């Protein structure tokens, strides 16, 4: 007898059609339980469910498994292309695991971070990914005390599990490249002093100088935020000094573009008069009038790995932080030091 078009397809409907117990159907259609059923039976039940137009009830499954199959992603800002690529990686991986990723933005305001995290926990997300952490973040221990699994992405804090790039190596590669080109006065647009990405890149900058036996003049290091406008302010200070640097390593590509705009306004040619290295390899880095030498970090992989690490936490396993390897991408914004002009 044909099923009426408006008749709801249930687990029992599928069980009757497959001639198995409803509990077998339930396991076969649950990614967390499917391994308990033979692969052939799982495929047969899934095909029957699809042919009948079965649509699972997420709320019923949530009550049964005590999971909502949602993940909260706390991001500094959604308009940042670098952050967007990390989110896309995380969202794609969550979808592959039958989870939904919910993104919220803090505009990189620490006072907003805990508030939005609490809102996500009120929605009973199964876990959280934070891309907003600052060094020695005070509220993360409170999140841990509540028992909500979480991991950090891109930025580290304390001993909390994190997926990040090797930012010290990135800063080192960028600076070593400039020093190898003969530049001995290398400025650094260093980024915020309370965020791991910028502090570790600065550590790499210092390590390269120490390795080359070059003492760093403190005036060559300017802390600022991650925006192009901050790069403009920092570069103005560096490039109008009586002894300006012949090269600048920037904490990210946005600040590097700010540096380039100041150089242009001052009549400096890139790379003849000033070499510049960015960080992240944003989508526009290769499209500039002078393509930007930069440090590429695997942003999409970082997002995907963050979800995988969070899954280990949700499953009660002890997580191991992941450090991804960056690479230097040499383009036209750097050249050998030409000496005094």
C-alpha cells in the first residue's frame, strides 16, 4: 500500500521497510552509533530512508544523545578575510561531521568575548572555538570550570589546547629573508603586545637578529593593532625618523599595505628604497601593484584542525595542541639592500 504524501516517515516506517528492529535503524542513521551496525546494513537503511524522504528530528536526537550537534565559533571580526578563511575551514569540517557551526563576532573587544561565549553556552552548543584569546585570558578557566569543551584557534593563551601557526618561525623567516638581502636596519610593525600571534612573530624577529649578530635599536619596533590604519601610523613614525629603516617586517598583510602607502606618499620606491614583508598571505597580497612578499600560514587547515581538536575534547579525550608550519612566499616587495643613496 502506498504511503500517503502527508504521512510522516519515522524510524519505525524505515524499520518496517528494511525488516529490521527500529533500534538498528536509529544506530544506522546516527553517525556516532553507525559503527555498531554492519556497513552493508547501514548503506541499505540509508538508501531506504532517502527513498522514503526521511528527515531526522534534530531535537529528538539531541534529547537522546545530550548533544545539539552545534559548535560555537567566537571570532574577532567577520569582515577580516583571514578570519573568514579560518571560519570557512572550520565550518566545512563541522558540516562533514554533521555539526552546525555558529559564528559570533566580538570586534576583538575582550569585554564582549565572555558575554557572547555565555550566550552560545545558553544555546547548549557542544563546544566552543575561540579565535579571540589574549595572553593570560582570565575568563577561559571559568569556561573550563563549567565543563564546556573548548579549544583556541590562531591565538594561544596559557596551557589551553590550541591550533595555531608557528608564529615565531614565521617572524624569523620574514626577518632572516631581509637580513640575508643585506638589510641591517629592519623595522618591525609588531602588532599588539598582548596577543600571541604578534608577540611570537616579534620573538622570531629578534631571534633572526641575534643569529645575525645585529643589535636591534628599540626605536625600530612599533606596537599597534592589526589594521592598515595602524600600519600607516607605525610606518609614518619609522619612515620619517632621521635614520629610517631600509626594510620593514609587518605583523600582517594589512599593516604591510599601510606601510606601503606611507612609503608611496614619501616618495620611496618599493623595493628599491624600502623592502616590505607581510604575514598571512591574504588574497590581495599577490595582486598589489608591487606583489607583497609575505609569510603564508595554512588558514583553512587551521580551521579544520580546530574542529577536529574540539571533537577530541567533546569525546572526553585529552587534546594535544597543533602547531602548523608557515612558509615564506617571496614576491617583488623585497630586494637586496642597495646601499646609501
